[in-house]
C-alpha cells in the first residue's frame, strides 16, 4: 500500500518506522530539518501535494492543528484515498473530518494506544482503537489487517466512548504525571516499587510535548470533569490526614 504521513514528529516517525518494511511511505512536515530523519529511516520526505495523493493518508499532526490541515487538503484528495487520523481524542477530529471533507472521502478515525516510548518494548498485544466513520468494507478490512500484522489488538468503538474511557486511562494519567514533574520528583536511595512506578509515569508523559498534553485535556469533553473529580477526592483525603 502507498501510505502518506502528514506530520513527522515523534509519532509520525514511529508510524513510518513500523510500516516502511511492507509499504511505500512518503512523509511531509513543515520542518525541513526532519528531511534528514526521514532519510535515516528509509522513507521519502516530499511535498504535501505528493503525500495526499497516496492510498492511505495518515494525519499525524497535533490535535489543535488538524482543522487547518483538513482545510488545506479537502479539495485535493483523490476519491479512492482514505483519510486516517491518529489523534488521542476522537470526537473532535471526527466532527471536523465529516464536516470539512467531501462525502465521497473515506474516513477512519483511530488512536494507537502506544507511543514511541512504549513501542521500544515491542507492539505485540498493544491496543489500537478503530472508529470506522465512513469507509468501504473492503478498504476497512485491509487497513485493519495491516495493523493486526504488527501484533496490535484492534478495538472498535465509537468516538464518544473512546473519549469517555480515555479521559480516565490517558488524560488523567498525563495530568498526574505532569503534577509529579512539577514537584520535581527524582530517583532516590530509599525507594519502593510504587515510587519507581510513579517515576516511570512522570518520565513517560513528560517525553511527550506540552502541546499534546494541553490538547488532550482541552479537546476531550470528558477530561475536565475527571480532573475535577480527582482533585476533589485528593482534597477530601488531605483533610482526613491533617
């Protein structure tokens, strides 16, 4: 399959790396300096006009940037191509894709539940969420098989259900991790398994950009209520030990 990746940050690079052996990959990013990185990975760094001509076009841009990208490419996508996003929220990009793109454009909303750090341990049995919004059965089957061959477990759900669950399993975890970073916790001589796990959470979430953190908190409508519920619980516990 000919695959185009728009956005060549940490996750775009990971996608290129795991897909390049079986597929032709062309990537685009506004940062020309990433051209050298593409060359080192053995994929083609080219202009946007060429990338959106591919069979599968993967949007690996920040959540807050996806609207501008869609407006830029909406009238240039071949009728046979499929648009797939990899945002860590789903309702927001799905609403944009269905409103901005032509009704003839096939849309598959996804969220790989892994990242560059966790992928270092391998992808086998890692989860990837699929929300088939508007896609032909045959095309959907091919893409599903493409990722299953990587050892991924595909979970099909709705954008709303994805965001509801991810507000707890992802957004809250990142919120806690950023709090630990603010506390500047570090490795120390006296430790426990629980403390080491907290350090790992802090390390993992802070390897991602602040933009990603802010976007997942802002564009998931379930995230704020979960944060407030967590803070209220912490305050209640704090009062009990004063």
